[in-house]
């Protein structure tokens, strides 16, 4: 059987290692192959989708993920799985298997084998067509978008407050609320967040991954 894997981490050694782990974790002998592009077509064919991304990306809609195979396994390698609120994730992420980057190889194999068993042997479907209707994603207000617009331009809190005609405290409050919505901790991660996402994506709550 040919097992197709999508991996967002381009590191050769990581991909080589994870392919060996998947091979050992599955109950039957399989050929592991990686899919280069991440889009709706490749996602519809993938057996494993392995992501290594900033946590804030998990709380936004990924339209292409609606095309996931029923039996596919979604895995996140993270340095802090305690900071992920599973009940607030989009419905297409409800089956997410979180694996700490400090896990032993034995534990990684166990978690992958368990996720594969649940998705294939027990035929558990975590996502069905129409589930997007009930999805509860963080929403950014128009005033918060205006605040982010100024931050993306490089304006300071005081400059942003002056341009918007509000108090400095109000700007800080909007910034804090945005960080809380996306579980962002610290200024470094906040400015990385606004650098890597567009205002349109924030307004729609949907990332353009294709």
C-alpha cells in the first residue's frame, strides 16, 4: 500500500525520520511517499498531514482541509501542546493529534498508531460535509483591523492611538484581545503573527493556503 504524506516541514532529516516512524507504526508494510504541494487536490489524497506551524494558525479556517480523506490522520508537532484549546479549534481540526517535540520515538509511534487505528480500523469520521456551518472561529472587529493595519505599517501604540482618535489604553486593550483570541503569548509572537497574515485573511477568518 502506498501511504501519501503531506509535511509542512521541508527539513530532509525530519521527513526521513518521520517516514521511518510511520512505516514502523502501521500494522502492515507500506511504501511511504511525500506530496510536494499543499492544496485541496493533494489533501484529498493524503493519508497523513503533518504540520509544524505557529499555534495561531490552528484557530483560523483552512478551506483546503475540507477535502481531507475520511481516513486521513492530522498531526501537529509542537513545542507546547498545553497551549492548544482543542474545543475552540475549527471542526476540521477536531481530530488533531498533538505530539510534543520532546516525545520519545516510542511515544510518537504509539500516538501515530492510535490515530491511524481510530481513523481507519474504527472508521471514525471527525469531519463531515456541512460541519463548517457550526464552526466557531475567532472574529476580528473592524476597529481591531484598523489597529492591526497601523501595527503592520510599523506605527507605535501611541501613533496608532493618535491616528484612530482613541486612548493609548484602548489600543492596548484591542491588542490584548486579539492576542487572547488567537492564544498568542508575548510581543515577539504577536508581531510574527501580524507579519505572516493579511488583513483580509483576518477579516474572513480564512487562510489562503493554496
